[in-house]
């Protein structure tokens, strides 16, 4: 049964919040967040909350832990005020890469974050291109994960023709496979080995890319090493044009330059993380598909105003 909804948002996604507010016809108000001198986070929610179906929109990009605290404190605040339900819309979900223990002594960080969400009363999640879809099982709450195809297919179709879809590593194979299937395209994989958190080696390509245009699909770019290494490997194997799609611009310092210098014809990225990125990147907005995901379950403000 649709509920009367209200959107509250972190300042880092003000543009997306206003787009969603317009698309859905619901009120949007910012989370008032600040910091104590010792670094503790503080949030305050000013508007009326009781009885509303609350949507919290926040991107968990850098500074990750500050944004995470902003989210969980906000969820607790709206629960305390009597929100009927709490949906967290997280265009970028931090900690999703740490979903398994690489060695003994490591935590299962993604699962820890999922448990915190439940503890503070978040009862539904909308995420975008989760690092691994298997992570959905870590959350006890209903989760809608919007995929690369949901976001980028129209943009890819209008900019490319006859591309080989390339996964830049074995972990991204399923994502690239889905895009290749949607395009009816051939596939290849660039094999990579991460030597340190900031360095990637590996130049082997499985699949035929000679004299072909290639489209690399990844969920995120952090240092830009994965994309630039894959681009070099594809060029060595005789690829002609290169395109790249990645959903989350995590963008460590220097990543923008590294990706720009890799010689891509076109680079598509979503606005899931509003950090600075080169003007040459084509930004694909998430608000239309997030609005579609929400539309069925909320009641717009306009319907109750006489
Ligand atoms: C790795 O598993 C991810 O899917 C990305 O390929 C990776 O996080 C990109 O990072 P970077 O830009 O630092 O190579």
C-alpha cells in the first residue's frame, strides 16, 4: 500500500534530491549535519516526520565514514520521530568491496555495515551497481539493486556500434556478460592482478579484440589503474577504438588524469558520487531510474493537497 513519502538528503546529493523531488512530486529537505570539534558527527532533521514513509538519499563516497555516520544517525533520528518506514537510497554503497575475508584476521566489513543498517531501523535499501550482487544476501531488508544496464544501456547504444564488451578483471565478468547480452555483443576479459591497493599489473586478454572497438565495463574507478591497464592491454592486442563505462567515480587523487590519458573515445560515468571529475567524462544521471524504482511504493504530495 503506497505511503505518503518525504525525501531527506545529504548535502552531497542536493542536485539528485531536487530532481527526485520533482519527478516524484514529494517534499525534499536536507539533513542538517555538522561536526563537533573532536570530529563526532551530529545530525538534525528539522521537518515533520511522524507517519511519513521516509526516503534518505545519501552517497557514501569520500569521506566515507562521515557519510556512513550521517546515514545511520539520520535513520535513528527519523525512527525516533515516528517515521512509518525508512528507505535508504544509496547511489554509492561504501564497504561493498570488503564482502569477504582475504585472510584470517580480516573482518567481513560489508556484512558489518548491513547489520548496522538493520539495527538503526532501515527497512528497505535501494543501491546502484553493488560491487557484487551476492552481497544482497548480507542484508536482511528488501534491497533493489539497479544495474549497469538499467543505467547506461541507452547511452551506450547511442554512442557505440559493434563493440566487444570487455570485463577488466575476472570479478566483473557477470556485469560485463549482462551488458554484452543486452547488446548482443561479443565478450573479452582483460586479466588483472592487483599487486598493491594502488597498483595493478596484468596485460593478458582472453577473447578476440583485433581490429575491433571495445567497451570496458566496470563498477568503479578508484585509482584508475584497472581501466588504464585494461586499455593498454586491449591496444596491445590490436583493438581500434576504446570506450569505458563505470558507475562509481570513487576517484582517488590522480585517477582523472590517468583515465583521461588512457585514450578512451568516450567515458560514461553516473552521478552516484559527486566528486570532481574531468569535463570530458559523460555523466549519466541516476534520478530517472531511482524514481522508477520508487514510484510504485510511494504516494506523491500532490495527491493529498486539496
Ligand atoms: C575491483 O574489483 C573493482 O571492480 C574495480 O575494478 C576496482 O575497484 C577499480 O579500482 P582502481 O581504479 O583503483 O583500479
